């Protein structure tokens, strides 16, 4: 009887104390992931070179820190069930790759799946959660993206909670990225389970389109964020998927719009291009400090769509210290003229010229809220503004 009671107590205690690691992603995580550009064609040289690039090209200085290896690094399990890396592609092994990324002052992310196999048919973690988590911890992994393919009849919340508990038990603080595509509304249960959750199906390299297998363009993803912003905040983020900036299809204005809106959503910013070899313009878009500051604002509020006039939308986001970001997006490929009074929007404003208005892509103050914002937004382009309270003289 006493043994049974002790056992019951132990089970209760261990489930009571299992939790996610708190304090790990107080700001939206920033980094790079191999999938959008390389899909399965990855190897350790690419990952090392990406870490080298991130550390030296200004991305690390701008705040990018996670280097995440997506699907296809794993090949099987050994006779004890330990997950094995593909030794042809990763001959030095994962531990040495993690050490290398750490040596650059960056963090390492890995990928697995809550089902029996990953989306590319590699071993999933179903039934091996605690063993996999122990191995990741022993390698020094800092971030786990956990996918949802081949889950059969599994319950999403329960499956992700099992991996959360496994990570916690393994003892190494690991950011837990829920990649369940929004199917089971992870924003409703993800806050205590993970640090970020995918809100949609996969992004595709396209501004305005939809694939019949479920891929979504930039605009289609934005449209899914009109109602769920309130679920996101410091430590638990909506994740509208990785960036397609620098992947050769989006135009510069479209890339600016993509970057701006992810920042407005306080979204994780995970570059998905070949950062070893990108244009100066792409690098500039990815590292625009004024835009990154909007993303990383410590309040962590996700923007609200305040107005929609046909193809023109205006989104706004309250920032810490009483400032605001506004983002005008032109969904059409034709220019749209604007003549917008912002001061009536900001209810708290006492004096009508109390905010300076700055264009975050032109890096220029363009006036104050005393005057209307007047101008033209070219097709598929964006006007991203920051309103900063003027200090009293
Ligand atoms: C799913 C995910 C993608 C990527 C692939 C890898 O589609 O949503 O982000 O990880 O699997 O197979």
C-alpha cells in the first residue's frame, strides 16, 4: 500500500512540475532555417558556412542567433533506439556541428516530428520523446522545431505536451517551436506548451497565391492573422512561418512588405534563404534595425488591422514607451494614393502634434501627426511608420 501511495505521489509530482522552460523567448526568436532554400539537400558544410556567414555579415549583430537544421538530418535509429544522423551528410556528427555553431556565439536548432515519421519520411519522435530529448540535450541543442506529419490519430495538445515534458526532464533549456500548422488552434493551448507555434500551413515563395496542397503566399498568411494576435506575447509567439526573403521570387517591395508585416506581428524572424550568398539588398532588408526594433519591441503586441479600404490595409501596433508602429500595405499591383489622419486613431494622444512620424524603410522623419500622411504607395509595396512621442522641451 505504501509503495502504491509513493508511486502515485511521484506520478502526481512529476506531472505537476513538468512545464516548459520559462524566460527563453521573451522576444520573438531570430535565426535561420535550412528548409525554405535547401529542403533535404543539406549537409554539415552548408550549416557551418551559414553559421560563419551569420556571425560575420551583420546578421548576428542585428539579433539573428539560431541556426536551425530542418528535416533530413536524421537517417534512422540504432539498436537501442537512439536517433542517428545521416553520416554521409553529417560525417562529423551533430555534437561537433552544435559545438561549431556555439563557437561562433550562435545557438543551434534541430528538427523532429511528433508522429512516427517526419514529413520527409525520416524517423519521428513518437514513442521516443524522452530518449530524443535526452540526446538533443547531450548535444547542446538550444531549439527544437517539432512537426506534425504522420501523426495518425494522435491528439495534438497531448503530443506536444509530451515533448515539452521530455525536454524539461532532459534538463537543458530548449526553445520549443510547435509546428502544427494551426490545424488544432495551437494559439488556444500553446502558451504553456511551447514558445512559438506555427499558425498556418507552409509559406511558399510567392506574394499572392495558394497551392492546392496547402502552401500559402505572403498575403494569404497575413490574412490569417486578423483575429489571433491577442494570443501571442512575450514567451509565446504566433509563428507565421519562415521568411522567403532573398529566395529569388519576391520583388524588393514585396520583400519589404513581408518583413514589415512579420515585424508588425511580433513574429519569429527565421531567414530562409542562402545567407552565404545573398545580395546587399536582401541583407539590408533582413537587417533593417528600425524594422527589427518593431519586431523585437518588449511589449510583444501583435498588430491589429485597423482599416481595410479595398486593396489598402492599415495595421497598427502599440510599442513600449507609448510609441506606435503603423503599416500601410498595398495588396494590388497598382499604386494607391493615401491621405491619412493618424492622430484620431491614437486615442491616448493629448496634443495633435505630439508624435514625430518616421518612415522606417527610408530612414527619414517625414513629419508629425499634426498633418495627414499624404503620398502614393506603389503596387505590392508598404509604408511602414513609427510614431515617436516628442520629448517635452
Ligand atoms: C513541414 C513543415 C515545414 C518543413 C517541412 C519539412 O511541411 O511545416 O516547415 O519543416 O515539413 O519536411
